[in-house]
């Protein structure tokens, strides 16, 4: 439209300029014709010979000039009377005036009109070419975004470019929104991910600092979720996580805690931190009871049945609560303190919530300190092994030695296994530590076996973590082969709770080890609530009765009866029964009367170093060792009501 308007204006300008030049030339020519030396010669015409009709074109254009014509030739009338008409030929007048007088002006006007017109035309062509190129590029972009433009009948290149740019702008906005959603949203549950959540916490804590508000953060960890994955598969586990997220969304809405992102609409006060961990943020804690009510509501919702197809799944949750600014003042620290409180909730029994306190923080710092020190100790061989003898009650002959790991810290001194073993199991350091223990224990037993202790075994404790992460059969057989230890000289102790959770592959591996001569024992029997039918099916040779029953048997008749039942159960199933924690003569006599074959405890001996074992066993009575393959280990305080037992000198 602009091009058409420009052409019309230029055309009108040319017409007007031409008219002005003609009018000027005619006026000047008429004036010049009256001069005697004028190059334009006048002619006299007879009035009778003139055409009756005047030239219409010139008369209409120049009404102030008189035009006459004769024989189709046009003249300008200068004078007229009845006898003659004085006139000049218009062609001659225009030729003389335009070519010799107004030609430069005509040329300038023509150039002034045509040059801009030519330049404008060229500029328009270049512009049209550029727009065409841009349209081609935008078409490629539209194709990349799978966008189609609507067709318009009157559409030109510039209009098409405008429509393309508008479509691309809309697509970019949608893409930006989708990208932000994709980056900051957990793919499975649709909740905010950890990164986006921490960014939101940072903004909220700054606002709380300015307005002196209290805020709270709930750290939610599912209880029993791993068993769902192991039992039903990850697809079921994913569906549980999706349903958990939906229940938490409902809780956030019901408690008016919702804060949606203005662009992508993601709920900012609720996040899946990773795995089976979630978090809820309360940005205005007007009353501490609000956080407790939300936590209680979460526990109730998570404990409701999860229906997946034809299966009903039950899980629980443990929750830690951290308060800003009481617990911490930064997003990461607040999340960490809530995690510490959640860990305390799990330790205290699961299915509950705990509010962070400084005492919890000191335990967590201790945990991480020991974890790092344990890594250093593994690298520098700061762990040692002790060996506690298990003897037969009849003659105190050694049945086997239990291998026990000890840690003597260069600064703190002795750190008990009850403190560092749980940390090793939680961090999976038990895998490296367990490799070292098994190798060193088997190497030591190989030396004792070669020295004549052919009927004595070495016992090594295997944790649940090792059962899950090690190919048990290959791992054990490779180790004893490497050190040259016969399979019959090794016993593996596995706690009752680990047996309950063991997979079929683990049970099969244990059975293969038994078939090759390795002894399998249930440790801490009576504390894992295993069924008797399960016990009958397990690949087990030895039952070790937990110290709890030994401690209570003389004082509590019920424990006494349970102890008696376990002893009889062992006999019926042809299993060797070992009593742990025998520390006094009365306990020794009790288990002997019940028919329990072997005892372990401080009454017999505390754990000894390999040097002390060698001194007490191997250097005394070598003939007895050679004949029996074992030796006598007398209790430090023999029971008073039984015959004295003396080692052979």
C-alpha cells in the first residue's frame, strides 16, 4: 500500500511540474513575441479562415490564453480585429522556450522527480529481497517448531514476516515455560525438584529475615519403600511415589500452605528431594503447633493403604522438622537439620516425627566425623582383629574362634564396634571393611590350621549389606582359595533379621557354601521373630542364642522356658546350639544342664589377639593338638559345682 501511494504522489508531482513548465513557457513566449527582435515570428491570419471550434485540450488547461486553429494547426492569438488576427504558432513557441529557455529547469525538475523515484525503487527491491530472505529463515524456524501459518488472500511478504514473527514469539514463550518446567520439575511426580526447592527457600528465608517471621521445614522419608521396590518392582514403586506426591499436594492445599510459581505453576512449597524423600515448607509459622499438625496429617495420609491393581501396599513415613531461625538460617542448613531430625525419628522407632534439637546435631557431627575417620583408618590399616573362643561345655575343648574387628583411634583410643559398625553399614564402608576382615580372618585361621588346629573353625560375621552387594558364594570361595584355607575351617555368622530379609539367591548361595563344607550360623537367635517353618528351611548348622535370654533365664521363669525350648528345638532339628554372653558360673551351669553344647562369653575368655591365642593354645600341649586337632581353653573362673578341668601339660 505504501508503494502504491508513493507512485501516485510521484505521478501527480510530475503532472503538476509539467503543467507549471508549460504554463511558464507559454507565458514567457507570449511576452517575448511582442518584442521586435523576438525569435518567434508573428503571423497574420484571416479571421474568415479560422476554424470555428477552438482546441479543447489547450483551452481547458490554459483558460487565460486565447487559442485559435487553422488547418489543424494551433496558434496563440496575440491581437485580433475584423480584418486580421496576429498569432504565433504554439509548437514554435514551445520549442523555442522549452529548449532554449526553460530546458535546464525542465531537466532539473525531471531529475528531481525521477532520481528519488529510481532510488526508492531500488531500495524497495532490496527491502523486498531482504524480507524474502527473512521469510525463508522464519519458514525454517516454523518448520523446526512444527508450526503452520494461516493463509491470507492479500498477504504480502512483509505481512507474512509479521505473522511468522508473532507465531515464533508465541512458540518461544511456550518453549520457555516448558523448559523452566522441565528443568525445575521432578519428572516422575511433577513436584519441584531439589534445586528449584532450595532456590525458593532462599527467597523465603530472606523475606522471613526482613519481616522477622518464623518458618518450618518438614523432611519426609518413606518407611518400607525399599521393600516395595524389591518385592513388586520399580514400576510399582514409581506408582507409590506418584500417589504419595498427590496426597502431599492435598495436605499442602488443605493447610493453606500452597505457593505456585507464577510462570510454570509448580507448587513451590512441596518438593521431591530424591528417591523416597519429600519436603514441605511452611513459610509463615505463626504457631509451632501448625508444623506438628501438618506432620501428623502427613503420617496419617502415608499410612493409608496404597491400592495398585489388585495389590494393597502399606508403607509409613518418618519426619524431621527444622524451624527457622531456631534450627538454622540458610536453606541448605535448614534442610540438613530437618534430615538430622528425620534420622532421629527413624532411630526412635519410625512412623513418627521429631523436631530438631542441638543434641541431634552433635550426634550427626559425630556420625560424619567417624565416617571420615573410618575411611582414613581403612586406608592406613588401623583396624585389628581379636578372637574369642567358643568352647564345648563338657570338656572346654575349643569348637571355634569368633573373629571380632577392633578400632584403636590414634586420638580417641578404642572406638567400640557398637558405634562404628552401624555407621559402616549405613555408608556401605562395611563392604571394604568386610573384605579385609574375611581375608585376614581366613589368613590367620590358615596359619593355625597348618599348625595343627584342624578341628577348629574361624567364625566371621556377615552383615545384611554384604548379603545384598556381594555374590556370597564366589566372594567367600575366592577368599579361602587365595589364603589356602579348607572350607570346613570357616563359619559364617548371619543375624536372624538378615536371614528374614535375605533373597532367594542369597539362600541358594549359602546352601552351596554348606555343600562345600562351610558352616552357617544364625546369630542373635530369638530377636528377629522368624517363624519355625522358616528356620526348618534355612541352610543353617548352628543357632547362637542371644545374650538377652542368658541374662534373664535365672531370674525370669519365662525366659528360662524360652531358653529350654530353643535348646530342645536345636536338638530336634539337629542344630548345634551356642549360648552367647555367659559371664558367670551360674549361667554356665544353667546352659550345661539344658543340654546346650557350646558357650561363649567373658567367663570363658574375652576376645584375644592372635599372639595371645598362639601363646595359650599352640605353645602348650602340642601333642594334644596333634592328636585331636584342637585344645582345651579353660574358663578363667571355673564353675564351682563341676569337676575341675585341667589342660594337659
